[in-house]
């Protein structure tokens, strides 16, 4: 009987102590997966026609497209555009 | 791999709203929707008035993507945050999540019915065939597929608004700040941590380096 009481008291203590524990309260976000339609990539298109005055690159060649875009970006740099 | 970003130089922006107009014109954005806008602080205070052009900043860890209940957002290989309007339910969660107020909702009717979300696409269109009429109607012009940068940045008269790969435009801005001898207190350290005391100088590592004399 005494043993039973001791075990019961220990179990009660363990349950009681567990209430003092701290639960993680920060929501862990799980990244969703895009559910929509697939999109094309800009370098998979032909270079635009002359009247659109876009860049020149080879269709499907990402490197040449990026080079074209980079030139376009550097055109925003007036120190390079004007003084050099 | 490029990570497309916008950067606005508050020292140069003259609040002309040319970027807003260029965006509306290029993408034929409906009435009441502004994908880009110019925000001015200390309006009318001499020497303290600053303007900055704001649109979607195409965040690396975009909160709009995180909260969207239908997962209609995606990120392109160039780091441009786009969404599928066919999937969008117009709930407005992205508007509450966005720190820049970028998502816009067209309103119509007597009760202001809210339409599907519309936002800056970095002139990269959306999930429709590139340069197609459907893409233009839903998302606007796809300038990236034409080898061009966003219209707002390319037509900015003072070149305050820069658009493109984050590394490239950061280099342009850095060189600009070094040449004019100020700027880090406008964008960066000073804005984040304050000058410390009135008239205080930024830490030594933030001060502009002397430029070598130019030959005439």
C-alpha cells in the first residue's frame, strides 16, 4: 500500500512538473508550394524585333541574355556612361 | 545568377512621379491601382524633405508568399516575385503581410468589390506565354523577355531609381556615394542606427574614401 502511494505520488509529481514546462509558441511556417501555371523564362524567347529596340541574345542562352541585361543595368550608371 | 532588385536614392529623387506614370503607361494599369508610388517625408521642411519611390521590392524571403492561402506566388530564376491571377482569390492577406504596401486591389461597384491582387512584376509579366496578349492583359508588359529593365527605372530622369541585379546596382550606388562624399547617412547605417548626436559623423569605416585627383 505504501509503495502504491509512493508510486502514485511520484507520478502525480511528474505530471505536475510537466505543466511547468514551456512549449514552443513560435509558429513554424511551412513553405507552401506554388500551385499555379508554369512560367516561361525570358531568355527562352527570340530577341525582339527592331522596332521594340530590345537587346540581342541567342534564344535559350541564359548567359548571353544576362550579358545583355547587365549592359542595360550599367547604362544606368552615368559616371560610366558620360565620363568614360 | 541575378537577383533582381530596386534601389531608390533618396538624395536624387525629386518626386516627379515619372516612375509612377511610366509604370501605369507601360503596363496599362487600371484606374485606382498604383503598382508604384512616391513617398515623401518631412514634406516642405527645407533640407529635410526626402522622397523615395516604392513598389514591390521582390523580397528574398517574401512575406506575401508565406501567407498566401492558395500558394499563388512564385519566384523566377532571377528572384522576381510573381503571382498567378487565375489562382488568386483576392483575400488581401498579402496586402497585410507586405511591409511596403505593394499588393493592390482593383475596386469596382457601389460596395467596392475587391478584385484579384495586382502588383509590380519587375516588368517580367506572369505565368502566361511571354509577350502574349493574355500576359499583357493580366500582368502588363514583359520587358525582361525583350532584354530590357523595368520602365520605371530606365526612364527615371535623375537616375534615382535603379533596377537590376542587386550586386550591380549596389555597386553603382556605392560608387555614387563615394563620389559625392555623402549618402551612407541617408541610406544604410545612419538610417538604421541614427547619427548618434546632432552633427555626428558616421563611423570611420563608413566615411567616404578620398578620390584620386583627376587629370584635366
